[in-house]
C-alpha cells in the first residue's frame, strides 16, 4: 500500500521497485550519514508497553500513516499539520528531528504504545537564559482516554529535570483545547495566564493558556508521590 501514500515518491522510495534477491542491499547515504550528525535521544521507558523513542528514517511511513489517519483530529489544534501532506514531508520532518541538545528545538520523541507509533512529544521554544523549555504533544485519536500522554509527560519531566539544566517547563495550549489543558492541570502545573491572539488554529488567531512547572515544584511533587506509594 505504501506506493500509494506519496504521489511524489520515486518507485525506489515507495518500495514499488523490488531488488533482485542476489543484488546487494542498496546503499542509503541518508541512513549512513545520519548517525554521524544525529545523536539519538535516550529511549525513555514510561510503563510496560509504553515508551518515548526518537524517530528513525524507517519510521517515516508510520508517521505518514498516523498523520493521515488523524488529519481532521489534528488540524483542529495544530496549524503545522498542513505542512505535512506527503511521505516526503514526513521524511523531511524525521530528518529534522536530530537531537543536538534540549534547546535545539529538534528533540522529538515518538510515543510508542505496544510497539505502534501513536503520537509525538517534543521539547521546543528552548530559552538558554532562563533554562526553560516547552513541551508539546499529540496523540492518535483512537488512543485517547488511557493516560498515555499524561504518563509520557511525567516521564519527560522526570528525565529532563534530572539530567538537563532545566529550571522551568511550560505547556501552552489554546484556551478552547480542554483535553490538552487537562494534562498540565492533572499534573499540578501552575496556570500562568492567557496570552490573547498568541496562536493560530485553522488560520484563525486563538488565545493561548500557559502552564508552568518549576524544578523545585516537581521535586516536591515527586516526594509526595513517593510518600503516597510507601506502605
Ligand atoms: C491533547 C491530547 C494529547 C489529549 O489526549 P488524552 O488522551 O486526553 O490525554 P491522556 O493520554 O493523558 O489521557 C487522559 C485521559 O485518560 C484517562 N486516564 C486513564 N488512565 C490514566 C492514567 N493512568 N493517568 C492519567 N489519565 C488516565 C484520564 O482520566 C483522561 O480521560 P478523560 O479525558 O476522560 O478525563 C489529544 O486530545 C490530542 O492529541 N489532541 C489533538 C492534538 C492536540 O490538541 N495537541 C495539543 C496541542 S496544545
């Protein structure tokens, strides 16, 4: 089915051209060079069957399928989804997700649930002066309602606060995006306020709510969580 995904893809790219069994596997410059310039982010095991793992070149088909399946669900909230229309767009996207450092804006995790790609979580809007980043996320419509993203955000915060010099993490969502707002609210983030006309959704300006979590607040939350789980 892949050959039908991207009308612009060449037969070799789309998989329509099969190699002869005796032929050596085709050399891919892209796959060979990537490890030299792209440092993979560490895999974060969130729970049994749930993990955050970087996207590899082979995952572009999975990303394309996921975006296509969820286009109407996502375009209600994510304006950049309009720029991801073909398999080639997904390839460019995956190639750009090269982890350099937390402030690069290129640290994107796939959300993997029972070995299927079901969403993305990324660190963006890094500010080195304030040691601050924002977290963004989206999830396959059919996988909503199971706490997948909430649990991934907990893991991401645990990881980032313990291994990076990050003091403040923000989550920003349209004020009308109640499912997204429920995530920072569920996790005890502080509601910072609303920036008017600060985002765009479906070509229209929308008000954006900002939530924050400080390093010291997260440590307090962790201590409470630990004492609640003690017998
Ligand atoms: C925003 C979005 C990721 C939220 O998805 P979600 O499934 O509601 O979020 P979670 O995966 O954290 O699941 C939370 C739900 O699972 C339930 N849940 C079940 N087990 C849970 C657990 N262990 N922990 C937390 N919640 C759990 C919660 O009660 C909640 O259900 P509810 O909505 O009925 O109250 C999703 O709607 C989405 O991708 N939307 C489109 C893109 C988008 O808006 N992105 C954000 C832009 S700012």
